[in-house]
C-alpha cells in the first residue's frame, strides 16, 4: 500500500515539475529580441495560475522571466501570487505584499494597473482568515504612504479595501464613510468603471444597514449610467432584487430577478453563487421551499467546485444560513441548528452575519427545549454584540457628508462655552479704564490749558480703547475660543494690573497738585504734572499692550484671509505654549509641569497661515499636556511631567518638535492616530479630529507631520515645513 502511495506521489511530483518546465519553456520563447509573443505568453500565464507552486518552482519561473520588461514581469508575478493563494494563504499574503513594495519602489506609470490588481486581490485572503487585523494595519499604512505621494489612485484603492474590512467587521457606518472617501479621490471621467463599482459598494452597505431608500438611490445611479458594463448591470440588478426582498415587496423583487435570469453571460462563479442565494431567498419568502432548496444546492456545488470564500467580492456567500431558513419553515428545527452551527464556523470574521446566526440559534435551542444550550448561545451573542458596539463607539463613525460640512476649526474648540464670561470680564475692565481716563482728561483740560498736547494723546488713547471695547462686544457673539481663553485671560491680567496701579497713583498726585495750587507753589505743581504725564504714558503703553493681546485673540478666532504671510515661528510657538499652559492651569490649579524650550534663532520667518499653524501647535501641545496629566495620575509623586518645545533650521525646511514624557502611544493604534474620528481618549473628552485636521493643515502647507513614540516613555510629534518666505 505504501509503495502504491509513494508511486502516486512521485507521478504527481513529476507531472507538477513537467508543468513548471513547460512554463519555463514558454517564457523562454515568448520574449525574443525585445518582442513579445502574446499567444505563448498568455499560455504560460494560464499554466502558472493553475499550477500549485513550491518555493523552488517560484524561483525557477521568476528567473525565466527576469529579462522581461517590468509590466510583463509583474504580470507573471501576479499569476504566481494567484497560484500560491490557492494552496497557502499566508505565503500568498507575504508574496503579494513583497510585489507591491517592489512596484511602489519603481514608481513606473505602466505598473499602475498591475498594482491595482495586487492591492485589490490581496484584500480577499486578509478578509477570509484570522489576519484581518493585519489587513487593517497594512492597508492603513499603505494609505498613509500614498498620501505622502499624493497618489490619488492608491489612496482611493486603500479606502475601498478598508471599507470592505469595516463591512466584514460589522462597522457599516465606517464602511460607507471609507467607500465615499474612496470615490472622492477618483477621476470620475477616466475612472468611470471604478466609480460604478464603488457606488455599488455604498448601495450594498446601505442595504446591509437596513436603509432601503439610500440603497435604492445608489443602485439606480448605476443603472442610469450608460457606460456600465454587463457585469455591473447584473450585480446592481441583483442588489435591487435583494433590497425589495428585504422590504418584503416580492412583486418588485420578482421583476428584477427575472431580468437577471434572462442574462446568460458566464460571469465569475462567486457572482452567480450570490444570485442563487438571492433567488433562493425570494422563493423562501414566496413559500416555494423546494425550489429554494434546489437553488441552494446549486450554490453549494458552485462554492465547493470553485473554492469560493465566505467573504467573496460579491458579498457573503453562506448557503447554509439560507438552507436553515428553509428547514425552519419546514419545522425541521434540529436540522436548522446543525446548518447554523456549520455556518457560524465558516463565517469567521463576518460579525453581523454571525450575530444573526447566534440569535436565531439561541431561539431554536429554546424552542427545542435545550435551555442550557440556549442560554450559552445567547451569552455568546451578547458578548459578540457588546464587542461590536464597543468598536462602533471606539471609532465614532461620522458620515462622509458630515465631514464635508465640518469647519476648518477643530470641533472641540467650537464646542466650549467659556468665552462669553471671559469676554465680559475684559469688557468690564476696559470700560472702567475708559471711564477713569475720561475723568482724568476732564480735570486736566479744565485746570491745565498748557497740557493740550497731553490731552491729544489721551484722546487718541481713548479712541483706541473705545475701538477695543467695540471689538470685545463683537467678540461676545463669536464661537467659543476653547483652550485659548484661560491663557489669554492670564496674559491680559498683567497690563490691566499696571493700568489700575498707575491710575490710583495719578489720583493721589492730582490731590497733591490741588493742594500745591492752593499754596501757589508753581514749581511743585509742574513737578507733579510731570509725574502725572509719565503715569499717563505708562497707562497708554499698557493699554496698547492689552489692546494687542485682544486683537491677537480675535485674529486666532477668525478664519482669516487664508493667505500665507511671513511669520516668526519661534514667537508663534512660544505664544501657544504659554497660552496652552495657562489655559490648563486655569482649569486645574493642581497641575504643574516643567516646560523647556530650545528655539533655533536661524529659523526666522516662514510663509504660513499663522492661524492654522497656531491651531496645529495648540492641538499638539494640549495633547502633550493630556498625556503627562494621565501619567501623573498613575505614576505618583515621583513623576515629573515634562514638555519640550524645539525648533530647528534644516537645509530648505524648518522643524518643530513637541515632546512629552507621558505614556506614549501603543503600537497597535499608531497607524490610526491620523485617521478622522479615531481617539484614545474616553468618551466625551475627544472628537478624534484634532490630529486628523492638524495633519491636513500641515500637508496643505507642503509639509509633513509624523510621530515618534516609545510606549511607557513618551511621544514626540514632528512638524516639518518648507522654509521659503
């Protein structure tokens, strides 16, 4: 018996090697004198696709194709990837990632289409194995990489793949968001086919979410598009049929199913299998259980013969679930339980489908008197549901449309309501100053005609103060200034104290002056008048200082012109460090931290939109304060919070570094921190928009924002901007 098996194995190995030898021979004759023979080349590719290759044979084929041009060489490597995928998913993933990296290194336009095929097909093994988290990490990394290159095609494709991952994970809102982001990066004139495919994805996700109207809207957009292919027409028509079954409008569903049945084009097996499920579901609802069972048997046959994965490009292929529905209708509950159990094992990462199965399975156990199994299954259902809800809360998915309407200002700043109280305080102080100066001006005008020049200065000062007062009244109507307000309050307190002190002193001097006038001591009157003049100059100086602080506050609260202006980066950084620190101290008097700065004097002025870069600095500094505050709660008295702000001049760029000695950022979320709506803060303490908006602002300036972190030791955010003025 052993000899027979050995002989069979030897024959199979010989046949396999013969096939590889044939591939090598075809490749050797396909490309001669820089000319490609398409017939033999296509024959070689087909043989590669159908061969089960080991590592040695892969090297043989790659060596034979070494002399080919890049486009044909990577076409062969794609067939190798597809071949490996049939036998070893993990090796296929590693091989596919390696080829994508090589293509990205070459940056050749002619490799764009083959890169799309690698990136698109690589998503399937990630979705259908336990490596879906690796898939999230890899495609997020590639998304960020393509953003640095402004590669809209790569960005769009990564968003498309991530949408599929979120759909598999049951996060449908995020799936819709990422698919719409994918479409936003498409050139809809030159990439109409991709636009139709992605629009189909949105329609499918809305259907899965139970939003019938939105789903139909997007499906009908596709059917109105004249450039759609027969396959796109087929899948969209099936999708509409599914929606009408979901809405229990069986007449409408039957109409679209009949349209599909008239299309006999030999599409991919997973497409046909998906339609067989839809037609079976229609028959289940219509009461045609025998017909539904026959259709599902055909579906299973297709799955087994073509090795169709559960999470296929056409959607979830789960005939056991639909067959369980048939058995439930037939009151064969024990058989339905077996089918649902098998389906759960096969579903793997498809959480929404698994939730449906577990809920149905728990009910069946209860109906068949298996109370213990019912309780156990229901507990599993609750645990899976809680996990899904936790993920939804973690990512806080917004709609794509909501993101389009978000102000360029950070959402957290606009939501704070403390500015009105602070503005009222500013107004009251300055109104008191204005009243005091009016009194002083009247006294001096009536008693000292020779001080007309001084009066003119006072009138100018009064005008400026009234102007400032008007600005402050207007500022009451503005949106909240958030973390800036407490810091600004601290900054403006100093000049106001000076104004109050010199005003009190001038009052005393006027009293003394009146006494000396009564005595007829003109020399002493002149000396006192000189002192009053100096006091008024100091009041004027500190009034202008308060005025400049208020104007700066108003400038940072406005959208501004959006024009870049030469800006002193060191002064801007120092200003926002001080304001952020005083703002935090105003909210938490117990907070203390060591602030260190190292400003490179050669940085000078850089052409930026100062309000936007100020917003980035404020966000990064506040994040640093948050990090050290959280660590101080855990580490105890021996921990000393430290924030360091540095600037440095590079060759043709400048660098700003904001570092802290907090807990650092966990590696598992590092790739996600610049994503919109992702936050590690507790619910209510963060929107997940700060770093995303900061990233976009820096990129809009032609710069780069990155993070360097070590878990347990701290983080450092690095802003790099062009140094041109």
